[in-house]
C-alpha cells in the first residue's frame, strides 16, 4: 500500500497528519471542505492530495515522476476535474452560453492554478463559477475513473457559486459515485450554503509559521535567507504564503506609504480633507475602486503598521507610527486592546473587499471605525 508524502504543501501539520492517516489507511471521505484564509494552502493541499490519489508510484505518492503525475501537472489527466472562479468578459460568452474562447479561457486558468496553487488571484471584478463548468464536471465524475481507481474533483472558491451552480453541484455531492473524491476549497466558509457544508468533512487551515514560510519562499524563489524582501514579506503576510508571494514582488516602501496615507486620514479632523484624500486614494492607487487586490494589500499593510506600532513601542524602537505624528500621538499607543480593535476593524474591511463590496464605502466605514478607537484613546488619561 503506497503512503502519502507531502512535498509541495507547506506548514499546516495538523491537516497534513489527518489527511495522511486517512490516505495511508484507505479511509478518505467522499467530500472534503478545506477552509482557510487566502494563501494558507487550501488549494495546494487539494492539488497535492489529488496528485497523490492519481499517482502510480509504488511506495510513496505523489512521486511527481510517473505518467499520472505528469498528466496532472499538464492538467490533462482524464480523472482530475477542476473548477475555479473566473472573471468572464464579453468574448467569453455567446448569448447565455460560454463561447469557444470562454472554454479556452477556463482551461488556461485551470492549468495556471494547478501549476501555481499558492499564487493568489488579483481579480478586479466579480468572479464566478459558470454553471456549464459544474455540469461538465458532473458528467465527467459520473463517467467514473478511466485510468486508475480514483476520480478526483477540485472545486476552488466555492463561495462564489451562484444558486444555479451550487444546485448543479449538490447532486454530485449528495450521491457521489464510488471512488470519487470531491475536494472543495473556500476562504469564506460563512458564505457557503449549509446544504454544501453539511455534506463535507471540514478541515480548517490556520496561519503558516513564519519559519515555514521563509523556507518555502527561499525554495520557490530560489533566493537566500539573507534576502530582506523575503523577510519583510513574511512579516507582513500574517501567515499567508500566497500573500507573502505577492508582497515579495511589491516594493515595501511604496506600499507602506499608501498604508500610512490611509492611517493619516484616520487621524485627520477635517472631514473635507478626509473625503478628498480617500477619493485620491481610491481613484488613483485603487484604480477607481476596482482594484480589489490593491485594496486588500493596503489594508494588510495597515495591519502590519498597527502590529509594528505596538511591538515597536514595547521594544522601545522606531516604528512606522513615528512617521505619522498625528497617528502616533493616538494610535501609536502601547495599548494592546486598542491595537486589537484596530486589527479587527482592518479584518472586517478586508472581508468587505473580498466580498467585492464598494471599495469607497468599505474604506469610509473603516475610517469611521478607526477614528472612534483613536478618539477613545485620546480621551484616556495618560
Ligand atoms: Zn506519480
């Protein structure tokens, strides 16, 4: 009996152990929901588990050398089915159906995701999973395995499914054919239909440890431990390898500049200037509020600045608040409770951005909530 050996899926020891035990004892469930923040490894785990199930290796799977493993990597394995959220434009549709160009685009996206599962999408519009794609997957699952024992389906970002797509998927989920394993991934379990949740074994993915992230980034990017870009990215990424990968590519100072500008607005008294500042930010760096990736990145940096502020002042060192005097006087407090509330406010705003809320509105709510904390801090005796 071949054993599962993780090679590309990083950190998440508990999840690794659970799946390995089930795999090695031939006791895997029919349907899993991998739930975790973007970039913590839900899709990479799904891809590696699927590769292991389809692998022909005699002792250790996946071997990444056999014909099956090669087919998976080329996204040409007949027993691996995948769907991912995509942004469709006009040429991807003909009438209400997917056009030929649409199908070609889906195949291209799927190949990209299978090859680089840790890379996060920089989506600007409203991603969706077209119902045709789910139907295609259903057909193929019903046909059963053609090469080996297992037929595996990976469905990523299932919270973006509309009712039609979800209903189409429920049929397969309710009565999966034997030797079929469905792996669903989501970053927002609360947005997943209860009927879907109740049919899956749920595995929760937490943050990845910094040392694991550093080692993984060094391997992925072929760089050394001295690399400050890697160190900075790991510090800012809050346990998400996907986020760290995106951050490595961004110049830190520029990003922190935007985050500081946003924090400065939190401490600004004149509402007219707040409105102007926000409009400049959303209209410029956030590309008319459509660049959700950038909005999330800026909020991530604000969280970093807040965390650094508390840690920095505790250690008596320089921190980024010192460069924003108005914020420093108030938000640069050592009060961990205030910092925690600010981090919650950031998280909530990130949630709003991820749910594709109006960026201007999300940031306005963010500013109002942050000001409240800052004002409370000001009123406290020192
Ligand atoms: Zn193999």
